[in-house]
C-alpha cells in the first residue's frame, strides 16, 4: 500500500507540522515514509505545502504529481492543487476557509469546521490539528494512537505547553468526523 498526500496552505498555519506529524506517525507504525516540505521565503503568510508518501515498500521519489489525499487550508492552495487530485481521491478542508470550492466529480469531499473547533478551545491557530484529526478519520492511513504518540515525540520543548490542547483539538477533529460519517 502506498498513499500520496499533499498538505497546503499559508505559512503560519501549521502545514509543515501537519506533514511532519503524519510522517512520524506512519514511521512509528513501521512504514516507509517521505516528507518533503516546500515554502516561500516569507515565514508567515507566504505559501507553504508539503508532500508525504506513506508506503509498505521502499519509496523511489518524494515527488508527487497526483495525490491520493489533498488537505488544503486556504483558497490559493485549493486552486493550485485541486485539479491534481487523483480520481477517487479525498479532499479535506474547512469550508469557512475555502470560498472558491466547486466540487468536482469523482472525489470524496471531507469538510470539517477546523477553525471553529480550534477557536472553541481558545486556540484558533491550531486548526491544523483539527484537520489532522479529520484526515486520520477520513483517510484511515495511520492510527489515531500513532498520531498522539508522534505528537508527544515531535512537539518541540518551547511548545510543550500546547501539547494537551493540540491533542484535544486533534481528537475533536477525529471524533467529529467519526460521528458524522464523512463531514462534520
């Protein structure tokens, strides 16, 4: 099994952390992984995306043309990547952040109110964790326990005070999608 994932948004939205967390969770499960970040020169507000490949076999290249799963966090990323999503692929996004979404046929749409989930826990900047929870529930590529363990291991020392809230938001995104059979 091999899955190709693109996560895209703006700098400061946690795009690269999302990808790193996903790759690390798969690595904890003994899978082969690549994580390939790409970002503009700006730290916040510029473009940011990353590709993650998860496989049971050796991976030949970290480059992805047509992802199986696309997670987008802003309109620009949606417009840039949506046509590349493989037929039968999964598109995951927060509809309050993607205003130009015009669903195309042949893909599975998964929407989650990631910003609202994070805001309800007084941490609007952690919407990426709600999207990660929705991703895990929708895609079934990694186990939620692996993601929580990975979060323990990769959260830097200067962000440890956010570890519990990150886990809580991740679980709300995961549970919300589980409860709604595909969209929450």
